[in-house]
């Protein structure tokens, strides 16, 4: 491997994950994010700019204005996040994608763990 592709084994973080979801652009994404952070389900939620999503729903191609939310959390919180999405999300089938974090800054990864503890 080259230095550009090496992943420091010490930086590997199998317990830290990124969770992706979307909300309608008109939804109060900041309040949604604040709920997840206050409940210590996520250390941080980043809210993206409005975008257009194109998808098939009930057999028809749909377009919707949405915002992407990126939650930084730990794997152990995913079941609780799934439950909160079911309770709070306006969609019948909200996006829920869990992406493992395979590296990162040690201090940042520790902050994610500490922020979601308890």
C-alpha cells in the first residue's frame, strides 16, 4: 500500500458510525437535529443545503425538495436512532443508512464517543 491509502490501525473506529437521513426541505431540520443531540443519540448532526431527490414511490417517479442530515454517532445508538426516526420523521419510510467510520482523528472520534455516552 502507498502512504495515501494506509489507514492507521489506531485510528480505526468500528464503534463510530455516520448515519444518513433526509427530511423535507420545509421541515425544521434544526429542531430535529437538536432533539437527537440533546438525547445524546448523536454527537453532531450536520444539515445540508436543500437538494432535489428523485425516487420511485408507489409506482411513480417523484421529485422532492429535501435536506440531507449526517449524524455522527456510535453503533450502539443506532437502534434508538431508528426508533426516534420512526416517532419523529414525517415520511412513512425515512432514509436510514449507517456507514462505518474506518478512520479519523483520535480526538474527534473520542469526542463522538463521549458526546453519545450515557
